[in-house]
C-alpha cells in the first residue's frame, strides 16, 4: 500500500468523516456506549492525521524547499536518501516528495511543527491555530488515557465542527490547487449528481441521505444543521456564561417598560423554542424583519443578523454588548471568520460597546430598531 501525502490525507479524512457521521447522525437507541466512544475516537484520530497531512501537502506545494517536512535520523542518512529520491524523480517525472516516501526509514516533522510551519508561512488567523492546536491536544489525550467529556459534552463536538470549519473555509482554497487527487473531495458534482470519492464514483446523496462529497457535507454541517445542537449543548456549559446572558434576555422580556415599547413598535421579542436563544421580529409591515442569532463556538459569541448585516454581538466571556451603528458584514459558518471582528469594528467606529445588562440589552435592541427606520426599512 502506497499513498502520496495528499492521497493519504484524503483517505484519513474519509475515515474521519465516516466515523463522525456514525455518532453524529446515528440512532441513539441502536448505538451502544462502546460504539459511540469507538466512533468518536477513530474520527478524532484520523481527523488529526488528515489535518497533519493536509498541512504538509500545502507546505510542500507552497515552499521552494520541498524537503522542509522531512527529518534526518540515525537510521536514515539524509543526503543518501535525498540523492536517491532526486535520481528517481528525474527518471520517472514523479514529484520529489512522492519519491522520498518510498524510503520507509524517512521521518517527517511532527503535527505541532507542521502547524507552526504553516502559520509562519501564511500568517493564518488566531482561530486556525487555536482550533488545530486543540485538535492535537485532544488526539494525544484520547489515544493515551482518554478524556472525560461527560460534564461538558459540547467541547468535543465544538472541536469536530471547528476543525471541519478550518478545512472548509481556510484550507480548502489552498487544497484545490495541489493535485488531481484533491478532486475526491474538493469539487462540485456533475450534472447527474455524481461525485468522486476515495471509494469510487458515488451519488452525491447516499442511501442514508448523507453527502458523499466533502464540500457539500461541510456546507450542510456548518450551516443550520450544527447550530441548534451546538446552541443546546453549549448553553449548558457553565464556563461559557451563556445561561447568564439568556437570563438577562428573560428579564428584558418580562420588564413592563420594555414590553410596552415592544408592543408600541410591533416588535415580537421571544425565546426560540429549539435553541432557547432570544430572537426579535418586526411585524405589521410589507415584509417582516427578523433579528436572528448565530453562535460562534470558537469565540463563544452570539452574533445577531438582520437581512445579512450584523446588528449585535455578545462575546459571552467578555460580558459585553457590541451594538452596530453602521452597516457591516460578519463572515461566519460557511465563510472564514475574522478574528474578534467586533474589536476592530469598535476601533473603526462601526459599533459601540456596553456592559452586559438587561437595560443595555434593551437599548441595543432599541438602537437596532431605530437604525432600521433610519435605513428606510419602514
């Protein structure tokens, strides 16, 4: 069995996704606790392995020194291996790194070193580094002594979702440039809805209604599908301080002064039945306007949107409210998220900040509504 680095990466990603689906989409009644642990462990291990190989594939392709990921050891004299591989590459026309992999004694840099090289080369975001560093820690722990997520089950799910986010939104644009093998996961389906996979050509949607293409699988997973589950789990984690925010939301909804304002302006302020998060609708007009929350698990922040524009951001660790007074986009879910964008927007005067309280939350909602009127919505 022999893989190129990219083929190996995609194979590991395939195994990771397959096992992720088994516990994420699986029937809780038919899945035993043992199988659930097995699926999670296998998925986490192979996801970390896929990331390591994807990083190395990008490093090899983007650097002039295509030997940068290889290490010299006592068992593998570096110069001899390099010379042998270079000669083979010239004869066959194959890539140098693929010829190097024929030597089983050759060693490559560690996961941690790969992540450092990648960040040094591309100056990637805090989120990319933080997510992949956490993935490496979890993989190391779960393969040696395990991790107890019984008290905070959201942490493991966040790690999975955020890693798929990094692949889809950050690594994807670089991966599609690498090699033909990337087409297994990084291409759209044809007009007959067939896609290439490591197991051959398959229909885009499998027998169980699951996507067989990484691009479509991630688009579905990172969209609304994961939001409800993440919101339900994360709000139960006391370390994330989300419950404190939701209690303040309830205070706003029960205060007679605030309620009178809402009624006078046809504002329907309510807690969503599925997520438990505050939402707001402006009713009685030609087209209703809906203030909708999106939860960023990495930054532990709730971002409220209306008509695609960000209106309010609550970073729960900060216990603050950022109210937007000018139009601004906030990429998230199926786009690369900016690092703490609200801080940069504050410096630019695009938003203002207040401490988190029922009064200030009401003022933020009122400011949002008044801004809508100013923008000509009503």
